[in-house]
């Protein structure tokens, strides 16, 4: 997905719901701060979105713009109407949202997760693809590992904090293995 496709979904969601401000919480929220994010972070063709003032309209978004809808079949990307409780997010995430609005959204406002909050939510979810996404955020220097660790350390719920810190170690171990493989790749003499 690219930023123009995200903008199209925001515009379409505004047209369907009559709402003017939306929260984007999934992986494609990276396009808020980094409109030209690396392709490895833009692989998903799904936008997790809900109307800020009326999250109950998320089902309307899914029904009209969701997977297997006419919209999806036509454009090859789609919206998943979610809710405020879909993602596990750190305290204060709302104050760090990255907002954009332009002609392509018909001036509807999209508020996307800050990349650190996105990484936090991915570590909380813990699927392999989520951990890989966090690794890519680090590899492309879109987040600082020290800032992510500081955010994780602020987690009040101890079992969640422990789990996310363990998952962070998995991400770091994968990165070390990938770095070692790059060094040992053919054509490079040590």
C-alpha cells in the first residue's frame, strides 16, 4: 500500500460514515509519519481504521470497504473497521498521533500511530509478522531501540511488560542473525 491508497480509504470512509476524523492503528499507520516508508513496511493491503468520534461505525466501513467487498475487488486494497480496543497501546498514545489531511482525503483527517506506539502494539500482538515488522522499523532506523525499550519499561501491567520485553529480545536476536548472514554472504571476504 502507498500513501495515496491510504488517503483514498480515508476519503471513502468519510463518504460512507459522514465522519471527518479517523484513527489508523495498524501497520499502514506508518504512512502517517513516513509517506514513503520502505516497501517491506507497506506490504499489507489492509488499513485498520475507525471513526474517532463514532467507533461504532467501524462495521459500516468493513461492510462497504472491507475484504472481498466491491471496493477491495476494484482497488486491490481494503479497510478493516476496528475499534479503540483492537490494539494494545501504551499510555499517552493519543497525544503522539500523527495527523494528516489533504485534498486527496477531501479534508478528512487521518490520525496515525506514532511509529514507537505502532512498534509497541506489534510487540503486544506478538505474531511472527508483527515481530518482523518491528525488526524492519529498526533496520530502516525509523525508531530508536532505546526509545522503544523506555516505552516498554513504562508498561504498568507486569505480565504484559515481561512478555513484550521477551518478544523484543526475539526481534533483536533475529536482527543479529540477519546482520551476521549479510556479513558472510558470497562475495564478501572477511
